[in-house]
C-alpha cells in the first residue's frame, strides 16, 4: 500500500464506497478522489503502442469512461444541440459496443462550444448504471441496457452547459443539479426506484447564470462522500461555498463561505480532503479555501483555516498524495503542488504547455492527467519539483479523465475510446 493511502487508512478520514480493485465505477474512481488501488498500470503509449483496442466515436464528449464488471460506459450527445443523448456500453475485452440507450429529448439547449451536452460521467455499482443527461433527465439501467427508472428533474439551462456527475453510495444516488437558471439544488435519490430521498435548494443571488452583480456563476462539481470521526458526510462544492450534508437525511452538517470573488461565483473542480482539512479551489481564477472538519452550522469564522484570493483557472480536480495536493490548472497551463494545511504553493510548473480540463488520477504510485490535445502526462509525486516520467500523445483532443482498471487505462478522446495496456 502506498504511503499516502496508508496514512488515509490509519487516519480519521476514510473515503467510502470502496469497490474491487479492478473496477473504476464512477468519476474519479471507486472513492471519488482519483486514487486507485492498482499496483500496475502502463506508463507509456501512443496511437500505435500499447493500444489494446480503439473504439471510434462519432461525436466528441467531455464525460469520462467508467469500468464495472467487464463493461465500459460513456455518456454523450449525438448532436450539438443536445436533442439526442446517449449512454453506451462496451465490452472491456475487445471494445465491441454491446448496447446504446438514446434519450430523444427533442429540444435544443444552450451550451459552450467546448462542452457537448451530456458531459456527465456515469456511475455504476456492478449491477446498475446511472447517467445524468441534464435537462433530458436522470436514468438508471441494468447492465443489459434495460431501463429501470428515470426522473425528469426539469430544465437546466446555462450558457456553458452541464457537467456534474452522479455518485452512487449504498442505496442512494447523490447529484449536484446545477448549473441552471432560476434553480440549483443538491439531492439524493433512492437507487432502487429513483424516488427523491431528499432535496435541498442552494441559496444564491442572481438568475443562475449571473449573480446579482452580473458576474458569471455556476457549479459543475461532483459530490464527495467521506467518513470523518466515524460519521459519514457528503460534501458539495457550490458556487459560493462548501456545504456538507448528512447522507441519509440531507440535514446540513456544516457550510463554509469563501468561493465568491469579484469576477463571479464559480466551482469546477471537486473538493479534496487531507486529514481533517477539506480544500476547494474556485473557478475562473477565483479563491481557494481550506476548511477544518468537525464543525457544525456556518463554520466560516471558526473553521476556515486559509483562503487564497487568486488562483489560475481551475477545471480539472487534483489528488492528495503523502500530505500534498497536486492540482492541474487550465488558464495558466500549469500544475501546482499545494500544502493543504496552509494553501501555500510549494511549486508551480508547466507540464505540457497545453490546457488541462481532465482531472488527475493515481495508479501504481504515479499521477496521470490528460491535456486538451490528448497528451497524458505521467508524473512521480514529488513535493519539491515537477517530475515527469512520460508524456503520451494519442494525437486526438480530449477533455476527459482517465479510468484505471485491472492494470489497464481507459481514455476517451474526441474521436475514440481507448484501452491501453503494456
């Protein structure tokens, strides 16, 4: 076991929802924090090296692949307007498409040109798979593609489109429903039926696209489930604050303000927990905050241990290893190593010079992150400097996060789904 994982296992914080080592069942893996228990994974590949199979895709998408019980799932849209949205299932052995389920929404919705509709990453538990199609609804299928239930949660209109992903935890599905005009909420649904277990409106000022000062606003982050001091909580990074809910009831355990700044109220990257500190980095060059766990109610004055006013543009999520956060940034095309206790930047360097929208993952002691040009940087974690082991170019654009499963890596590009292995 790696030192970083050992520290987590022995500490007060234990990520929940662990799956088998050969599964990558949700966005950022079995524990939602980008960490894999895999002991082997390829570190070098190209279009003609270490490619087990390549499944062509007719349309680009920002949702990442997941792997569960021998199947690979991706979501997306068949058209730029989001009228037809799909979930596809592939055989992990050879990349053969096993089935596709398409939702005929039939209505054009706005989004940013870099963010195709249905950019959510599905979530699975080995028996069922859940996919969030934004305005087209929340759907649950069995592994043969039979629809088990669906929920129409209303329209989610935002000029930049959707991007949050569902999280399956025990008998519940957690969802950050934003961004949207008029209405933003956190919710939990019963995995067995899709019924609402609880729903909490997120307070905000403005119309959902702009705050009251006519600055951009929205949250595209995926919830994180943790256990702290023996009690579970699900943490949401919302446009202006971090907020933690009791998973079964939805009661607010704590909240912390600090993500709002002069240019807007924006969150893209998922929260990261290190020991008793939860870290969130705002979007659009906004603030970062560190919040000490263990408080109740509004803990802004009592438990917010640091706040950095300005950061590079943050879209992809970072990882925690050996007490350090490694964070990819988009606007400045850099990677930072951050001390989660203080927010201090230990180093800041460019890896590829290309923008990074994908999130980091860890496998076999290495950090992986893919840039928008389809180049995956493999790094050794080093708190003193950027240490690049390899840069692997597939030659196709990608805004997605790698999935690691049973010694193989799965990457979605704008043109294909890849399975990579030594």
